[in-house]
C-alpha cells in the first residue's frame, strides 16, 4: 500500500446477517408490492394533491441568458380577473432568503431573480391565480425591461471572462468558482518513470435525467398553526427541512414536508429545494395554499438538474509491459449559473476514478466554471459516469498506442480477486469483487470472439461494424464527504458525515405488520425490498406487511434513494428493527408458552419452542395479547404493551478525509462491477448508429430481487444509450437553449433499444453490508457510454475516426467521418 | 370566457360538465372529473403519458380540448380494473415488472389496449412500433414489451374461454 494511504484504516465490518445460500425471500423475483395501486391509477403523484382553497402559480421566465432587470411592470397582470397576486424577486425577498448552497464559499442564488438573470428560464416573477390557465394568461401580461449582458457559453472563454460578463461579481471576481489540485500518491514519479504517456482531450457534454414527471410543490403557510405544510416530490424530504428552514425563515420543526409517489428521479429530484422555497414563498405572500408544477419547458430550463459538462485533458502513465501506473487529468466543468452542490459530482467520481485497474497514483486539477446556463444537479452516475468513460477511453487509447489487444490489456491491469478489500489511490475502497469472472461471463454470453471475427469480416466487405467492451465500477451506498472533500481545505463548508436510514415496524393486534418508511418511492421498490427482507428475517409472509411513509415531522432519519444506497441501507435498518422486535416477540411468546426466551425461536410467523413441532404462538396472537391483555404478563416495563420498534442504520463503512487531503477517506465502498459488450453498425452516409447486439453482466453482490435489479440495469442502459447517441442540450452563441422539449431532445424510444439484450449477474457479496447486498441503481448508465464509444471507434477504424466527445448524434458522427475522410485525402 | 356544456361517457358513466372551450381534455379528466390516473408529462404531444382510449383509439389527451370529446366514449386507467380484479393488461404489467415509477404506465396501458384490440397476437417488433410513441425513462422498455406480449396471451386465453362456453 502506498505510504499516503497508511493513515486510512479500514474499520471492522458491522455485518450481522452473513451472505448465505438457502434464503427464502431474498433472491426471489417477487412481484412488486407497490404496483397494484400504481397500475390502477391511485399512486398519488404531486399533481394529484389538492388542498382546500388551493391557488395555482405560473412563472414569468427569462428569455435571456444574461441580463439586468431594469424594471418589471405587473399592473396589467394584476388587473386580470382571477389573479390573486403577482410577485417579483423583491417581493419574494420579503419572506425568503437565498437558497442554501453547498459550495464554499457559497454562490448566492435567489429562488426568484433579483437585479439580474443568469440563464434562460430563470424566474423573474410569478402569478398566483384561481387556476393555472388564468395564471399563465397573467404571466404573459407581465412586462420586463431588460439590459442585455454578454452571455458566457463556452467553458474556456467563460473561465477568462471579466467585467460585465462576470456572473456573480458580488461573490467572485471570476467565473471560475473553484480551482483545486490534488495528488494521491507519487504521481510525478510515476509519470517520470513511464515508458509511454497516453494523452487525450475528452469532452462530455450536458444532458439531463428528464424524468417523465416534472417537479412540483403544494405549499401552505399558517403562522398560527405550525408554519409551512408542503407536499413535494423531493427524494430527500426528511433532510431538507434542515437545509431550507433558514431560507424560509422558520425552524426546521415548523416545516412539515409530506412525500408523494414520485414519477422518476434519476437524481433530478434529490433536493428540489429551490422549487420548494419558491412555492412556499408564494403561499406566504398570497396567503393561500399554492400549487406549482413545472411544465416541461420549465423543467428543462429552470429545474437545476443538468448533468455533467466536462472537458478533460487526461494522461495515463504506462510501463513498458503495459502496466498502468498512474492517471492524472485537468478537468474543467461547466456548472452553469450557480453551484448548488459545490463540486460534489467530482467528489463522487473520486470513489472509482481509477476503474477496475491497479493504478498506483492519481492526480487531478478540477476547475468549476460558471456559465449562463441552467445549473447542474445530479443525474444517474453523479459524475462517475463521466470518469468511467474517461478511464475506459484511456484504456482503449493505451491499447492502440502500445499495439496491444484492448481486452488483454485490461485483464493484465485488473485488480485480482484476492486483493479485496482494495484501496484505490484516493482512499476509497472496493469491498469485494471478481472482475475476471464478470468479464468471462460477459464474453461468453456475447460470443465475444465470434463477434470480433464477424465484425472484422463485415468490415472487409466495406461495412462499418465494430465491437466494444467496457469494464467499469459501480460504486454504491454513498457517504456524504463526497459533497465537500474537494472544497478548499480552509473553507470546507458544511462537513456533513451522516447518511442514516430509519424504519419503524409495528406488529398490529390484527397480526398485520405496519411499516413506516422515511424515504419516498421514486420508481425504485422500497416496499418490496423491505417486505422481502423483513419476511426473511422474521419468517413472515410479505403480504402481511402494510406500508406507510412518514412526513418530516412524524418521521425519523432518512436520506432517500440516491447514490444507489437505499436497498443496502434499508436492509441494515430492517435487520436492526428485526433484532429488536424478535427480542420482544420471544419475551412475550415465551411467557405465553411458559418457557424461557432462550428456549424459543421464530418459525413461520410464530414463536415456537425449539425442537418441538406443536408448541407455538402465532405473531398475531402474541401482538393481540400484548396489546390488549396487559394483566396476562408480569409487571415490569419490559412487558409494556404493544410490539413496536424504531431502528436506524448508519453508513456501514466510512472514514474522514485526511486533514491535508492526501487521501479522501473511505466514502463509497460498496462497489459493484459491470461489463458491457456491444456490437454496432454505423451508416457512414448518415452517421446513424445501429446496435446489433448487446450483453451486460453486473455484479451487485447479493441480489434481493433479480427482476427489479434487471429493470434498473435495463433502464440505466437506456439512459446510457441516449447519453451516447442522441441526447444533447444545444445552446447557441447567445446562450439560448435551443432544444428544451421532448421533440428535439431525443430520448430513446422502444425503437432505439437493442433487440436482443442479454443480461447476466455475478454475485460477489459484500463483507460489510447485511446479507452482502450492494446497490445497483446506476450501473447501466455507468457502462453503456464506454462500451458504445469503443464499438463505434472499432466500426470506424478503417476511417480513422476517434470518439473523444459525447454525444455522437448522427450529425456529429457524420461530421467526424467527413473530417476524417477529408483529412485522409488532403 | 363563455363556457360550453359537454356530455361524455367516461369509464362507463355519463358525465355532464360546463367547461371553458380551451380546457385540455387531460386537465378535464384529471381535475374536473377527479381521475388523476391520466398523467401529463410534456403537454406537447410527445411523451404519450396522457394517452387515454377515446372511441377505441389511444389518443393524446393533452392535444385535445375537452369540448372535442363531446359524445365520445373514453376509457382512462381508472376504468380498466373490474371490481377487485386488475385488467389482464394491468396484471401482465405487474407480473412482468413493466413499470418502475409508473408515471408513463397509464399511457402505455392505453396504447396497449388499442394495439391488442386490433392485433391480438402482435410480434415483438409490432409491440415496439406501437409503443414507440410512448416515452418511458425508467424501464428501458424491455419489460413493457414482455408485459404486452404476456397480456396478449392472457386476452387470447380469456377470449377462447368465453367463446368455448356452452350457450
Ligand atoms: S403529456 Fe400528452 S403527450 Fe406528453
Ligand atoms: S415507469 Fe417511470 S417513466 Fe415509465
């Protein structure tokens, strides 16, 4: 182990339930508990919420990328019948303060602009009216006078901008919000000793999650009755009161956030704090409950969830025999107009930046640049999808420069099965894995060698067919140090270190088990997962469990589904709750059976005497007796009525970053592995890519529900295909966002998906989580772009086209082919 | 704005209402009739999550005014289940894991109803083609295709059971 990692000691495992064969419910493709109500139209999404007296809001949005607001005239809008109020940023500032910012020092963002706008779509005024139609009519009557300022669109130009082109002259004298350098291990030495240094300039352009449901809020304010009551489709409802209480000028306890079923997130609804503050402020100003649901255009232009937009200058140091020794890069990231989560997306990427390879050191300079675009937020992968692609592009580049087979070179550098837990140069660990097995499985499933020969033969006939393979990491179960570990050491900001997940379990006198969750359903399967784990641990039937969601006042700790954490974390909470409940069940049950607690066990939903088949008490009877017949039990508080328990599970394995940032600590250690292989054909005349064959093998440790995991892999792969081949946010030179709609931002339809997708799983359990479960919510998007880029490059190898920028939409790819052809003839 | 009286049959029940002529059918169904199962994803006719079945055809309710539905027979997702039983298409979506967040699902179900009424035994490519106007951001479509395939088989079976019944 490198000297710089010596102080980063791996804590002992807190695993209580060992991974094992012969489980009853864990590992079954059980139908989802959530589905019947959703399928029948009774899910209850944010726009389904209605409260008495509710009014509706519509926004007046900026048509300009960068402009001063000279004046706003709301008189005509206010005069429209049905309008309750029209409010500007100055009005809003009388009831709310700026949005919270994880950037340190922060960058000021008002939920409604004051003084100037910094991107197209930024809200400058809002109408509250009796219905949405009237509100939108009135919004069109608001007149704004603008003074146009220079728009920053290009990442490198914006970094050098001055004067009127500065986005936040009051906070920063430059559009560079952060510029930090890190060195983990002997980077300089490794590069000095390298036989070959492979260099590439790589570009990853912005897109976003675009869940089919947009963000929305229903907010009420009552100064005499507890403050704000807010319905929101945020992923994070038990945490945000603490983040936004300050902005709303109330204590977190005066904010009741009620969750709803959420129509997809993929990161885009992680916080949703701006829309909550905005709508809550309107409710307070208007004195009525207010509903605001973004329309699609507003979701594209103002929802603060654009994905990474990065320019890398990357270098890989390679020894003569092909060993990768060090990786370093400078990365500029176009964060848009604000920096809500600091450079958390780069912190995230530090979890697995060196991929599945034994790379000894890593260095980075990260430059966060502000431009006049909608600001970034999370999107499936949260920055690691980009570094996976960078690492895999560099591995392919190294193979090419050294005349090596790309797969053999990868295998040579891979971490071996006996090296786990493996600490990478940044200090994060990979808990377990068998990358070789995943690769072998994927190759055989795909008939990799056969396909390579076939593709070669097809190329010889003049067709552009190629095969690409990627071996990538899928970190899961995030620790929050990723949000701040790359901040300047002097101003690290809010150095949060907790990500707990809680659960309440109550055995009702009727024998039903009532479970309260503290994180919402966003398309994952929180109820199904909990049903399977509690059924397993307590020997009950999943259909005897009934689910509820807390709100932020009635609830307990919960951090929500993100960073592929929920399944592993809630499994921990379920085990903790089950241990406590088992103890109580045995105490009451043993008394009813006139035995000692140590002589009984849980068996098929009963407390039963060990070794005997006919002496048992069903849980229902125990719950009934303990709830209604107190005098049947001895005195003493251990026999207090009822069977209920609340439990919390903290992150299973994390350490602090080193004071001097020589390493970042362990923060994302439950790590899966994926191998994607794809065959494509490119039409050189149009630049269109057709997927001919696709195989993906994922190792997410012990699988709780193979079918729902497969659904995650499929869905993530569809996102990755879109990211690679069709999805691109196009801004013109004036900062106009030219394609913010579903017609021109081309997300894959069923027609764009591979016809014969083959999916395999390898199970290498985690030694740190309950039952060995790892998260698996992001893998598809973490692997598909790399495999596809490789395949397209292979398909166009005779044309000499290199894939160094994504996406490669047909016009972009056609342009690359044309440039290569012209280069060849010139 | 002058309101217009309309009469539509929704899920087997006749509904009378007075609506502004510009009210979208999607808003009418969701907010006036309190049937929130029909979802609105884009309001510009691309995503298909607002699809409902109008006179046997799956249509975008965000691209129609409520007044245009005068006299029509409409089925929304709420009209699919019979009593305590999910409709075979809903059942198939459940069994095959054809939904994750469920936001696109009512629209997919409407499209599937139209397809299977016209083509009781569609090939995978025909299913793919039929749902290519419905965006789903969660599933990657594969299990939606399996669900519709399985729904087709269920409906064919139900059909043959009913036709075989002694008169
Ligand atoms: S909401 Fe009607 S097509 Fe998208
Ligand atoms: S299931 Fe979420 S959009 Fe289709």
